[in-house]
C-alpha cells in the first residue's frame, strides 16, 4: 500500500530533514492540508550526493541486462500501485483522475520499460583507422551522478523521464521535485527499494529552488537534468558551468491553422491543448495563428470544441478540466487576460476564475479573439486554460509571427497540403512539429526538446536520444 510519505528519501531510505524545517502542502482540489514536506539542509544534499557516488562506483559495472531487469521491476511495481499513485497525483496536483492522472502513472511505468529496452540498443561502433595495426572502438558509458530538477505539472512522470534512463544507463541520481507536489514523487521511493535499486543510488529531495542550486553547484554532481521555466533554466546553466546539462525550458510554440485545414479537427486539438492539465504543459496551446481568410469559421468551430472542457472536481469521471495547481500560475492567467482585454482583445468564452469551488484555483476555459503580437498572452507562456487566437495573411506572415517568439519547443500545423506541412515543419524554429494533431501530442520514445537558437534549451528528453545524452561516448584504440 502506497501511503503519503512526509520524510525525505535520502540514499535509499526515508528520514527526517536534518534542518528540522518543513513547509505545508495544500491540495488545489479541496484546499485541505495534505501534510508538511521537510526542507532539505545542506547536510541532506551532501549525504545524498556522497551516497550516490559510492553506489555509482559499483552500479556502473552492472551489465545492461541486469539494469534493464531492474527497470522492468520498477515498471511492474508502478503498475501494481497505479490506482494509489494516480489518486495522490490528483489530490496534490489537481489534474482529472480518469482523464489524466491515470495516464501519467501509466506513462511513468512505460518510461522505465522503454528505457530498459532502449539501453540494450545503445550500440557502439568500430571506426576504420588510418594505421594498419590500430582498431578504434566506441561504446557508451554512464556519466556518473546526475541531479534532476523537475516541475510540478507532471510530478511523477517528468521525474521518471530522468530517473528511468539514469538507471537504465548505469548512472546514479538525486531527484529534486518541487515542494508543490512532493508526495507522489516520495511515494516512488518505497517502490524503488522494493524493486531492488541499490541503496544510495537514488535520493528524492522535494524542495524549493535553493536546494536545486545546492545540487547544481555541488562538486559531487557530474551532470544536471532540468525541466522548468526558461528564466530558471538560465540560472541553472550559469551555475552549472562546464557540467553536462539537459535543459528543457518554457514553450510558446504555436498552433498554426492554414486556410485548407480541417477546421473542426484544428479547433478540437487547440481546445484540448488548452484544457489538458489545465493548460499547465510546456507544449500546450499557447498561441493559435490562423489564416485570416478562415478566422471566423475557425472561431465558430472552437465554440463547439470548447464544450469538451468540463470544469469540475477532478475526482469526478466527467471532469476534463481541473484546477490550476497554485496561486502564482492563476495570477499569471489573470494578468494575461486583463492585459489582452486592455489592448483590444475580446473574451469570447470564459475569462476568469470560476466560483462555487473549494479553492480559487478553478479557472474557466477561455478563448480570446483579436489577439495581437504585442499582448502578454502572445509573448509569454501563459500556462493556463486559454486559447489566444491571432489572425495572419498567408503562410509567410504566419511563419514570421510564429518564429518571432524565442520559446520554440513544439508546434502544430494543420493543413491538407503535404508541401505546406513540409515547408513549415522545416522552417519553424521549434524542436518538434506535430502535423494535424495537438501540440500536446507526446510519446515516451519521442526525442523532445527545444530548437537551436531559441530559449528552450538543448539535449533531448525521451527515447534513445536521451540515453545517448545521459552517457559518454568512449573511444578505445587498440594496437593489434
């Protein structure tokens, strides 16, 4: 039985924080106090890193098949406890249980299973030498001790996006999920122990940013994985110096709707991308750029598609839109909508916080029309259930508006033209382009990340690409 754990998971065991301090965690769903999460001290961080180093020295020599078997055991235990983990996710994060939280847990299990099998296929090569008596052989080796700093929007799954490939490739890892959503991540600790993860190989220290900074600058940390805002990512990179980093930061990638698109499908995908996880997704529907010739028809289709956004109690199976997770995110939505209206946009649907719920974090599904490039809702990542609709004349103008924003993570293009799809896919400054589906589309094997020249980071989360990023390419040259 998975229970709410209010202690740190340090070096493979639960313990109180040596700081003696803690912070309260409140459910965005009910407003109830869920428990107090301990605040890690510098001693806790140091203990976790030192234990990880000791465990790594042995674990690095495990065969890939032994590591894969371990990851499969973790996956099986996550599946076994899926109901408890999903309910805990809903309670502390706010996402609908049936529509989303169960899927997050299933994706977490899949990440461990996929990483297990991908690690077996992380091949090396034999490179021809210029010398007759030399043979050059390349192969992958683990980097060492990773620190993973992950966000509250997908607490368990995004932590697993680093934890699973770290275990599969022979690394040790110290995870720092946020204090907003600590309990689902801490619950995983007992499952790791039950699966046989070596003591010390993994620690889980939920905390605020100062603990993340302590990990990034700790001399025992070899590499850092980060998912979060671009502003925080910049601080992480500056502090990390020459350490290996995988950075996945904010996204403002557009949904592009060309004149020849299936408007009903485009509207449905745009709406879904705004209400799924209450828009708290780095590749959510942040901007919709629609060809001006079909703007009216698209907005009409969006009116129909918006009916799928059912705001309510996330434990109710009928709910598809739960509360926002925290007040700063809700306040940002307030600010973006107010700014858009002040600059001339029209609220076509929603537009504010809903009344009659246990907390003020329930936000209406919102559609804004008449949005222009100068508005905050078009220039910044809103991270809420809003669909801002901009109109543009033709592909060239659409592409200009799309690429004017530096947060190029993932975009969607709706068109019936194969040539237009290829042109935009190759011209957009984003890491991934989804053709005729939501910007929220994601698979565990997908190499997800930002584009060069943008403020969305580097490296990839997902699949073989991430396993390669979390290992070193070693070359050995033999004389024969």
